[in-house]
C-alpha cells in the first residue's frame, strides 16, 4: 500500500518522468558544452532549462487545481 500512496501523491507521474529526464539531458548538454566550448550546445542547454521551468509550472498548476477542485482524471 505505501507504493500506491506514493504514486497517488505524484500524479501525474508522466510529467515527473519527463521532468527528471529533461534535467538529466540539460546537465549532459551543459557539461558537454563546457568541455567542448561549443556555444550552440550551450544555447541548447539553456533552452532545455526554459523547458524545465515550463514543466515545473505545469506540475504546480496541476497541484493547485487538485487542491481546489479535486482529483484530475488523466486518460
């Protein structure tokens, strides 16, 4: 039962998976851009950071909506 409670608190799980993968990809891009001194890769990594902020905003919005209106059904 504790695993079920954990996954119920982490709704929507898909956004958390995408967020963690995006953070990992951002860090890889950032490290590689500093190793290779590639400006294009550095720009791409900061673009990924912008996407991470958007994903965090989506998660916060969903959590606030759940607090005021109840559970959201994701199909």
